[in-house]
């Protein structure tokens, strides 16, 4: 027993000794501490700026917050170990008496890898180089300072003074006190911004309406010049502030100047000379001689300033030339014309200017594998876009901007293709209409009509491009539907009347001769939709129609109408307006009760059974009461788009694509449309204020109110 007991005691003692030894070893490991890591310069910041080292200096507008990311090693390599560390910051400078001054700061304890901060006191001196470094302290050991060994001292200068206001000058657009109105839209101005302060490094600028931004100086205190292209005429201003290297901002300087309208073309041939002429008079520039393949007195695009055009036969004799250059192509220029091609299967030139054995630029039509496209080529750059159509008028414009080096192409007032960098060829040769210089002779001769050729020695801006291509809509008919004599309702200007079919009547509202609330014998008569009367249709046989087509559905047109359905839940689709061809409707504006939508339907071709295409639709249920709805259809053949409006709201943000509308030959119908070769979809309801225009109205808000919108 004793021996057993003694053995057990020896085992216990031995076990305790081993435990003590193991505990001692563990304690030794636990107390072994590795010092924090030296802060790296890349982990240091002065305010929001990186640590400036060597000869570099950071400038700050306020006493900065110094920042450092500090690390303490994990002694036991356990990722979960908490390794606390604090930062010891030290900053110093030499004061005016030559005495070195110090400021120090110790942060709170934070986990390893945390960004630690010191916001410097407000009494630090301005305009003085202040240096700083930092080290980490884990409570038992400290790291080397951040500038030890391969490290570096950080430095900054506190700037407490704003830069002086900028001065602004422009040789092209002087202050109105010197020159009040200056030419003009499409002509670049160059504005130089400077400041008396020698530490300004950038300027913010703002032209009301754009552009705006920040531009850097090449060096502190250097002036900066920016270009500006006026897009519209009138009083203008430029607002500028100087920014110094500390980020301080000066007060704002405002520079005023006045921009005139864009100057007239340097060359213009209206090409409206009398039939039989052998030369084209120039409004500006030199008269152009013609080849024998040129015929004057051709038709002009409707709704434009042009009154006549010339026809070129596409042969070697179909050209015009002033035998002199129109403008210096090394500078900004623009060339434009109204054109109507007689064919589109081959490349043809509207205008060009001769260089040695080639044209310096060409504007015209290019035959491509994907189909014909408008084209503007200058130097080795070509831009194509748009969709020329045989027999269709278009306005084409090529622009070269020497300031940006960009070339642009416009068709019918819209930029097409993609603007591209271009390098013009020096060209002192003659300007050409209808052909382009080739290696031998001329090539790519134009076959078709050309009118109003213009050459500008400046940039033609987008607003001007749209204005040059504008075709003012023409009122074709306005039917107020306030009266009918022998079943005929007149057009306001005594144009084509509407003939009322069976089931169609003119309803006249109250003449206000009595007031039911005051006279018990007075019968209430509901007012007309607009004005004194409107057309009422019975939904079975009622309709009204002109004797022939009103709008040319193959060209741009606009239609407006006010309509009120008689039933809140009609049994079938009902057509409000249509205009037919031989077999089907060229368009149909109708209400579809199953989807509570107004639809614009345009069959793809004039054939029996041709599929109908809903090109646009918009929701808008009608309860049979109120003042009805104002509907409008706008087809722009130039852009091949169509829009449907309901009460002034367009059915889709983007207009529907619809190319190559076909020409209908049938009358304008009110209240019915073609169905399976016969008439159907009769409207049960009221119709008023039918208006029709040749051309695409930009604003339909004036339709349906009893007057015609301004076309100015």
C-alpha cells in the first residue's frame, strides 16, 4: 500500500512539474513581443493628399488632418488575435526667429491596420514648410519613425490666403465697352484667364448654357486660354474663379460679351435663275458658268426659301462652277444644298472643290453595300449616314471645324454618321457643283435637282443646321364642322369641303339665348366640342369625306382632330381618320376598345390584304362625356419617323420609325376606314376641328382649339 501510495505521489509530483514547465514555456511565449511595423510612406496622407517627399510640397487651405495606417505584428500568427496600436505624430518647423518648433500628438489605441488621425492645431504658421513623421506604439515597443531608413519625411505648407480674382480677355469677343456687338455665331472665341497670384494652378469656368469645367495651368501662375463656340446670338457671359495650389478659390469674375447672328455665306448660288439661263448668279461670291446638261427653272422643295432649282442630267455636261475656290478649306467651313436625286444606285457629288488630281472635299451621295447614304469626305476622312430616296428632297450639310479638327455631316437638319477627325488638303482649285475632280477629268456626276448652294467660312452650328433644313408646314385644310348646307360642310378658307354621308349630322350647341337655371321654359342644350358646332356620327353609316386626297402620305404631313366617343365601352374598333389608296388605307387613326388605346395603323403597301402595322399607340379611354380628346399625327418623311399625340402628349418618347410611306389617292375620310376591301369601323361619337398640313409640325399644342397654330 505504501509503495503504491508513494508511486502515486511521485506520479503526481512529476505531472505537476511537467505542467509547471509547460505553463512556464507558454508564459514565455505570451510575453514575447514583436515591435510594431515601421509606417510606410504610401500609407501616410496630409489631408486628402498623399505624403509629399523630397523636394515636393503639399499645400493645404486649412490646418490639415494627418493620417497614417499603422500595423502591429500578430505574435502567435493567429488571425483572430487583437493587436492594439496607437500612433505618435511629431511635426516641426523653424519659426521666424530661427527656432525649431514642435507639436506632438498621440492617438487613442486602435486595432492594427486602422487609419489613425491627427488634426493639427489652428496655431500652426502659414506660408511655412512644416515637416512631420509618425511611429506606432503597441504599449510595449515602438516602431521606427516613418522617415527612418528608406522612409521619408512628409511636408506641407498651410496657405491661409485666397488667390486674387482672375482677369479675362478675348481678342475675338472684347468687352462691350470696347465693341458692343461682335461677329458671331459659329465663330470661335478664345478667352484667356489670368490671375495676379503666382500660385494659381487652375481655373473653373462656366458659360451659362454650357460649356463649363476646370482647366489646369501649365505651371503655377501661368495664364490659361480656352476656346468657346457661340451656338446662339445675344448677350453672353463667362464666369471664372482662380484656384491656387492649396485648393483655395478666388472670388468670381464675370466677363460679358455680345454675339451677333452668324455671318452670311461667303458664296451662295440660289440657282433660281430664269429658265434658259447659261450661268447662275451669285448672291455672294462669283457667278457660276454651267454645262449644257443643266436646266434652270425646276421645282423647289415646298416650305423653304427656295423658289426654283436646277436639274443636272448626270452627264459630263451637267455641272456648274465659278472657276475659283469658294473658301479656304484649311480653316473652318461648311457647305450645304437642297438636293433631290433622280437615282441612288451610284455615287454622286453635289459639291466639291478641286485639289491636285482629286477633290479636297466632296458632299453628296454614296452607293454602299448596305444601301445609299449621304456622304461628306474631306482629306482622307469620310462620314456617311442618312437614307437618300430617289425623287425625295433632302437638305445636306457638311461641316469642318478647324478648332477641333472634326468633320460632321447633317441630313435634313439632323447630324448623321459619326463625327470624325479630319485633315484637310490644301486646295486652291475651283468650286464645283455636280461633279468631283478625278485623276483624269471629273467623276461622280450628279443626276437630279439642286438648289440653294451655300458655302460658309465658319462652323454652321446645330441650331443653324436645323433652320437651314426647315420646311415650313403649309395648311391644307381646316374644317370647323359648325354648319352644313345640303350635306356639305365648308373648309374655313373655302378649300375642299367635307361631304356628309348618311348618318352624319352637324350638331349645334346652345346659343346662350336663355339660361335654364333662370328660365324654367329653357331647355338645356349641351355645348359643342369646340366653337358652335361639331360633326355627329351614328356609328352605323355616318361619315364625312373630301372629294380627293388632302395630305400626301408619301411626304411629311400633320393631321389634327378632336373626338369624343359616344360609348364608354364600344363593341368594336372605330376609325376616326383615314385616307385610302386603291386597295387599303395609307393610314388609319382609330380607337381599339379591347386595349383602351388609340392606334395609328399604316399598311406597308397598297394591296388587298396587305398586313397592317401599328406604328404607334397610346392609352386613353373615353367615357363618352367631357370635351373629348385632341389627337394629332405627325409624319416626318425627312427623318422617316411618325408620332401620335393624345391631348398634347406623345405616345412614345422616341418617334416610331416608318420609312417610305406610299402615296395614297383616295379622299380623306372621317369616321370610317377600309376593312376587307369595303368600308367599316364606323365611329359612334362626335368629331370637331379637323386640320391638315403638308409638312411636320414641331408643336401640335395649337391644334384643336378653333384657330390655326403659328407657322412662323
